[in-house]
């Protein structure tokens, strides 16, 4: 299989996800018996609600998503880090997107960093040390909320096994491990390693942690002609319903024509 196919498959994992779910275990009374049965206990779900739905249920949070991809054919490695934070009380959000890459054994070099602050009706984008401030209309805010609901990420999870209950990032969770078995089944690609883990909040069923360590190959490890791609991702939701300070940096205040506060 061509290198591009291997990389494309790896990078699509977090976006594609699975279509599996759990049906309700509750049962009603028998038809025509004139009685309303008490609800039966429902088994705790093994899969989280969608990330968008989970984040929308929180007053504040900070989520960090990191992916680390390496391709043997090109000897290219790329590390991408995405941070998003939200504080409902101050009507503020923040995002940071950073990528770094290397080739043929060179050190990782930072290639791009972009930040965005949205506070009230003000939007500030920072890139390369320069800031651009833009007022945001109410209609644009509503449209942005709509688009965030249209695009949703579903982490790939197969064959989950409950590890137990614990506390992760300050909230009670149910933690699971999983392994992938169907990936690449109709191609020449083999999944030589696919170790996954995730934790779901006990109250709310939203994703708190998710990690996947994956290796795809077109042949055995001792085959010099075989191509391989490795893919490691980690997602962590922190500062859950805790105060998150999001303020315009000095560059944004200057771009907006607002003087920075005195030190």
C-alpha cells in the first residue's frame, strides 16, 4: 500500500469513529395489564456521549488533544497539539493549534502556532506574534454555535473492557481499555499494535481521557520492504467546571485599540 494511504488511514481514526451503541435495558409493563411498571435499572453506558454534547454540558473546561504520527517511507514525523478552553460565566473561549514536524531523523521544528480568543462579541486571532481583532455580531455567534454542532468527533473504540471506577482530572469516572480488530481488514495493512484506553465521567457520560497507541504495517517487522505508520493520540479534559481565566493578551488589546492595564 502507498505511504499516503497508510497516513491517511491513521489520521482519520479520531474523526471517523464507530457507529456502535447500547440500547436501553428498561422494560415496561405487559400490554393491557393496566399497571405502569417501575423503571428497571439501566446498565451504565460503555461509550461516551459525543464530544460536542459533553462539552456543551459543562460550565468550564480545558481540553488538550495531541497526535504524534510517524511514517517509515518518508521518515516524516508530525506532532500536532490542539488546546481549547471555555468559561461560560465570562462568555469566553480560547483555542491554540500548534504543529511541529521533522524529516529523516532531524529534530522537531515548530512550524505553525495559531491562537484564537473569543470574549463576548470580540474575536482576536494571534499568529506569528501579530494580532488581529474583529467584532463579532450576534448572528455570527449563533452561526458559530450551529457549526460546532454540525461537526462532531467520535473517537474510535472497539471491544471495550471495564477496568474499574476511579478519579481522573478531579472527576469520578469509569475507565476502560480497548483493542482494534476491524481496522484495515479489507486492505493489505496489518494492525501490529492497537492499545487504547479511555475514561467516561460517571455523571454525564462525557469523555475525560482518551488514548490510542497504534502501528500499521504492510508486512512483518523483519521485512525490509514493508511500510509502517505509527500513530499516538491523547485527549485530556481538565479544569472541569472550575474557573478558567481567559483574557485578551496585550497584543489583542492593542489591536482592538484598548490600552493594556498598568502592571
